[in-house]
């Protein structure tokens, strides 16, 4: 009895000590507690409308199609499609139309299809693993490579954000009839960060609804312009169905393809798909999610293709073959449209301004969204979302304000700056594309959902084509812009390091065997994200 009392007293003391003393810190954070794209209470629960007794959860095949389920999955693809409609893309569209006429519409269509393939691979990674691309890169690559990838992603995001904010500022200048200067438009656009934070508090669905309104605004504005200017239907169909390319339009062709894949958008889509609650352990549910996301993303990118087509054909109708064709850019496009087509019920200048404002505002908010995932994923920062959003927005607004003040009165300089920003983003494309193709091809990460040999070859072919096209753009740009020995030497050294890192990323993949790959860090995912029937 006395021994029993001692044991009880000792247990009481241990329990009292556990209660009073703080728990010991663990050497590493478990995977479940690392930075996640969405909290469990933020996710949209996918209801099984067609469920029977056992709900078919153990079935290998995905459940049959449901319109109500498609509606629940609708959202991430439309947010992703915003990057295909940002002011940088619109400038590429209007220049392609003014200089090449209708002849590059076929390339616009196929470039959008290539973009869909890349974005669906990004969605595939997010759905299957339950983690987004930046998180997976953090575990897949050694620290030095991870920090390089993070730096490149941030630089690409800042470059895209400058274009988007400047585009919104130009639209505000147009709609205010020149009363508000460019820098004032930048300040107004910067406030969208707080709008984003406000909307995010009301849930993912409310945020997606706002983007739907902005996309609809773009669609209606540019469709109105299309109806007002009445481009040739025959030339339009020939442009889509008959591939044509001349030496005079190569640069515009490169611009059309180069605008398709935005580095930050590849990271963004892999995170957005996690806003839906599915069970990654059930193969049928994962396949079902992938099927619905394919349908939703296809619809979203078809709409973005039509909007880009409207812009291209309007400027082809108005300026192809004219002296103004080579001088037109985002800054003066509205004025040129007004001079060419005049007014009507609503002057075309303001229709253009409304569409451009919707494009700029929507893309800056998605840029803020992408910045949160990129920073949180690569660095595993456990910061509140509002703090990450403010940091992301501040990194872009400061250089954008400098640009707005310096280039406020010079249209030509602003267009040259925009070319440099396009080059900057083209440089970053391999640093999003190569890690994505590496991860989506690995069985230890993707399980049964790793891409097969045929899709793998197609994806690597598309990636190689995009990188070759952007390489041509870089070469063409540097040959025309780089002057001076010191500048040339600096560019050469930087280019050597750039190519060496791309070779490292390719060698790290399973596509091309290399001795570098054997010594690389490999990711090991917890069993909760493996895809097996249960």
C-alpha cells in the first residue's frame, strides 16, 4: 500500500511538472505545421452530390460528372487566367496586331494551349501532394539553389508587378482625362493590397467573385471595341487557321509566346487549387479534382484567348500597314484608338481605359496573392497573411513609384522600360518551369499521378520551345541595346552563370541522367499525401 501511494504521488508530481513547465521545442517543424496555402477553415468542402451507400470512395475511377461539383471547383483557373490578360500581355497583343495584322492569331491560339498544359501540370502538383510548388522546391533543392530560385521568383514578380501597376496608372490617367499624373495612379493602385486583405477575410469565394467581375469587365470592354471597329471576319478566320510567319514579324511572334508563361503564375496555380478540400489519399477523389480543374481552366483560358483576340484584331483593323504601327504602345494606344475610330455612344478611349484598368487591378491583386505563396513557401515563414501581403506589395511599389516619377513625361522611355521588364521576366521562366517538370515527373512525389513518358516528352518539348524563343528575344534585345565594353563583360559573366544554373536544374531532373542528380537532395513526402486507395 505504501509503495502504491509513492507511485501515485510521483505520478502526481510528474503531471504537475508537465502542466507548469513549457513543452520542449522540437528540432524541426513537422510537415503538417509548416506554412500552408490555406487553413482548413478557409477551404471549400467538396460535397458528394451523387453519393450512395458507401459514396464510391474506394472506387478507382473518378465519380461521374456533376455540374454542381464543377461549380464548386470553379475559381482557381479564372484567377490563374488573369496572368494571360495583364497589361504586359495586352501591349504584346496590340503591337502584334498593329505590326503583323491578323497573321499571328494562330500562334496566339497555340501559345494559349501551351500555357494550359503548363498550368495543368502546376495544378497537378498542388492537388496530388497537397503542397504548392514553392514548398516542394524548398525540400527538393539544396539551400543555395533554393535561395537562388526564391530570388529569381521574387525578381520576376516585382517586374510583372511594375508593368501591372503602371498599366493601371495609365488607365486611371485616361479615365481622369489627364488630371491625375502617373505617380498618383500608382498610389491609388497600391491601395488594392488593402482591398485584397479586406476581401480575403470574407473567404475565398468572395475573392473569386471579385475577379469574375473584373474578367467580365475586360471581356465586355474589349468585345465592345471589337463590335465598334468591325474587324474582318474572313481575315480573322484565316489568321487562326493558316499559320504564317515572316521575317518582319518574328519579334512580335516571340512576344506572343513569351507572354504566355508567367513565372509567378506557375507558382500561384499550384497553391490556388488547394482552396478545395479533397482527400489526397483517395485516388478517385484526386482524379476527380484534376478532371474538374482541367474543364474549369480550359474555359477560363478560352475566355482569355477571346479577350486577347479582340485586342489583337482591333489594332490590326486600325493600324496594320500604317505609319503609326511601329510607334504604338500601352501609353499612347488609347489616344490612337480615339483618333482612328472616334466616339459613338461611349468614346472608345474610355472603353479602352476601363478594360485596361480591370486588367491592371486584377493582375496586381493576383501578384500580391502569388507573392505570399512564393515567400511563405521558399522561406517557410510563419507570418500572418496581412504582413506578407504588405511586404510583397512594398517590394513592388517602391520601384514602381520611382519609375512613375522618372518616366511620367516620356512615352518612348516608358515603352523601352516595358521591353526591359519583358526581358526580365523571360529570363526567369526556366526557374519556374524546370522545377515544375522535375517534380511532376518524380514517382516518390507524385505516386501514381506522375506524368507518363509521352506527356513528359511533350512538356519538355514545350519548355524547350519556350526557352529557345525567349533566348532569341534576349539575344535580339541585347544585340540592339548592349553597348560598351564593361557592360558587355558584365552581361557575359552574368549569362555564363545563368546558363550554368539552368544546366544544373536540368541535370537535377530525371529527364536527363547526370552524376549531379545522384548527390542531390530528394524530397520525401509524408504518407498523408501519397495517393493510394483506402
